[in-house]
C-alpha cells in the first residue's frame, strides 16, 4: 500500500469516527465515565514556631524537618492518586507578639505541586508560637469537598499548644464530621505523649534518624492497604456461611467505606479483602436480622481475621391459591419472637434465610393469621403451610349501605374489615372460620334496622350470602 493510500485510509477511519460522534450528540446519546479509584489527600502541618531553631543532631530542627518532608513530598509526587498540601503555624508573627491565629495554608491541594511545597518549606523561618489545635481546626477548610477521597493529616510538632487549645476535642470532633481520618502526630521533643496520644496516631521521634524512620512508616501506611478476612460463623462456630452482603462504616464519621458480598475463594476459605488500615470499622453482615460488630481495628501490614456469628436457617411459607381465590398472594410480616419491630416482609412460596432463633409471623390474610414462636434451625428449612382461603360472595341488595365483617372464635368476636359503602355486591377472600356480617342502610334513622347474618367459610369453597337491607 502506498503512503498516499495509507493516509487516505486513516482519514476515512477518522471521518467515520467523527461522524459517529456527531451522530451520537445529535441523537442525545451521552457517554459518561465514572472513576471509582479513591483519591488520597495528605496535608502536612509543620511546626514553624520559635522552638524549631533548636539544634538537634546534624542541624536545627527546622532544617531537618525541611529536608525530611521535602524527600517525602518527592516520593508522593510519583504516586498515582495522591495529592499533597502544606500548612504551617508560627511562621509570620514574632514569638513576643503571640498570635494564636498565626497558621496558614501555604500550598493547597493540586496536582504537580511538589516543587511549590519544597520551595515554601525551604523558605520557612521559625518565629512565633505553637497554635497546634487552631491549625488542626483550620485544616478542615484545606480539604476540597469530595466524598470519594481519603483525607489524611500528618502533623509535626515540637511543643505543646501554647494557645490553650484542646487538640484532643478538636481532633475527635473533626473525625466525627468526616473531615479527615485519625491524624498522625509526630512529636520531635520528649514528654508530649500525654498531650497528643489521644488525638491521633502519636509517634515520638527523639532524633533525626527516628524522625525519618517514623515519617517513612507513616507514608507506607498511607500508600498501602492491608488485608482482612471476614469469617461468617454458624452455630457450631464453623466458617460455613457465605453470600451475605456486608457494609463497612468508618466508626468515627459513620460514613460508608465499602460494600461487598461475602465469598469463598477457590480453597473454600473466606476471600481476602484489601482495605484502608487507617480507619476503625463498624461492620454489618446483612442477614435477617442484620449482625453488627463495632470498633474493628486493622493492623497495618498484617492480615486481620474478623469472626462474625451469622448462623442461618431457612423458612418458606407455602400457600396455594384456590380456584375461588381473587387474590394471588399475601404478604407476611416477620418479627423476632416477642418483639414488635418488623425485620422482613416475606412473599409466600419463597424461601428466605434467617438467623437461627424464634420468630413471630403475621400473614396479611383476612382475617390476619398470627403464628408465634416459629423456630429456625441451623442449615435447616422450616415450612409453614397457610390454609386455603374460601370466597364470600356478598349481595347487600342495594348500594349506600354501611357495615363490617366479624370473625367468631371461641374467645371473642373480632372485627375483620369494613365493607365498601358504594357497591351492592362484594367478592371477598376469607380464611376458613365462623363469621357474621353486620350492615345497615345509611339513610335509615333506626339502629334496630341493623341486619346481622352469620355464615361459614370453608377452604376452596364459595359461600353466597344475600341480605335484604331495610331503608
């Protein structure tokens, strides 16, 4: 093929592609792409108070901090899905003129900003006071609003808060709001553990080698997920339950982190999951009723096994509609035995799994059937059979009547339903039993004009009831 022919061929292909694109736009076809990769944003908060002039080993603390943080920023610049920003405190106002608002976002989050961060770090001159809590509080505003993002704070501090701020309360509040994950705090002076330990992951670095090691360890945790295995246990504490939906929530913020269905791998073991190790989790196994475990901690770099007791059996509620039936199905309300809270609405003739235990059923027939203390056993199927209904064909003789149907049992007469005032004939499915119908013409002014008629309903049978209502 000649060079000209090849060029012509390429142009034809491009034209076809463009034509298809234009056609799609004309027809209103919209193509969208959703990227589900979670982004990670790391905010460094660096102490630039007057204390940072202190000589450490090879240099002053500020110089060592500048070098170590710059190296880490270079490392993160090559990582996909990572953005970095820089906030400092104590960098503008002199120590003698204590200013607790002396905290600033020097470089916000954006791609390819590593050179800007390193330049700002290099230019830092320690001057002011330690407004640690205020800096963490301001950090909330530094993160762009994005619910598909991990927000991480790494704080480097050389002193306790000199502005009477309560960093523990600030940290807990912002974690509950979901502003960021539990922050990392690196203390580069001794004796601060009691002040910072409860506000985040606290590390004490007594020399620059430890400082560098701690920083690298934190970045490893930030970059790498760890593994977890959920074992769903039966009544015998064996891992036999599976195919159960599970949701993982951040314990602090209560935000949904992961949703998945439990699976066995090829070896017959619970599949291994890769999740963020920086979060404590509340895990819900969506059995009926659901099972929840709380405050699950994941050890970074280690495999964690979480057992959850989810012993299950099955229940099926059988009902065969009869030839006389006008309704094809009934719903069944399922509650834990002795509890008024509805845990499921089950369809008839459908097998459903439940946790091992006892349940109360309310079948929405007419009248309603209440079946108590139905027991569900491990890996077994409990079958409930609903009696076949019968059919009442009621002729009230005229419209504009009011009335009700009652069922009569050994103990009492119970209301079942009100009749339709605007029709003279009704076709009603009822469970087998002894009944009475009570009606009266609406225009009648005498209570004694009430008509009462008793009748019996049998399974798969039609019962005709005709009334002559007095006007």
